[in-house]
C-alpha cells in the first residue's frame, strides 16, 4: 500500500509539473508579437509623395518579389508600380492622387502581409501610418 501511495504522488507531481510547463510555454509563445515590418520613405519624402502621388516602400526579405506582385496586381485601376529586386522595394504611382487611392495603398500593404511601417526609425501600424502620412 505504501508503494501505491508513492506512485500516485509521483504521478501527481509529474502531471502538475507538465501542466505548469505546458502553460508557461504556451503563454510565452502567444505573448510574443512578431510583426512584419516594412520601411517607407522619410517624413519629408512622404510629404512630397502625398502631393505628387508617388510612394516607395521597402519590404523585408521574408516578402518576396512574387508576393509583392501578387498583391499589387489586384489594384491596376488605382496604381502602377515598379519593383526593385535589389532593394526589395516597390515604387507606386497613383493613377489619380485621391484619398481613396491612397487608402488602396494601405490595403495593398496589408495584403502584402506588412503589419508595421518604419518611418525615420519610428514603427507605426499600417493604419496609423495611413492616418499620419497619407490621410
């Protein structure tokens, strides 16, 4: 009977240890936010882009030229684009420089899987970037 109690206590301790290990690992996995961050032009260049309708965005290496093209090809009535493979960037020229077409750029960035945009070493969510520099 004593041996049986030791086995139950050992099993209970192993179960408890596994539970805390599982909860700790799972919570640390889900608590980390890994954003895909792109980069835009400087603030002064963005001011100029808002008036002339030409924007340049730089993508991380995890987003390939093919992925950028797939996303951009959904918006041919709103903008034309050229991709620089060396810099992994896209130069967007709006067909009409309107607020609606600038919103389409925001949709393009999000469909390209970018979640944040770096402007002069400041990271902004795509929506906040739009509000600050394109609206």
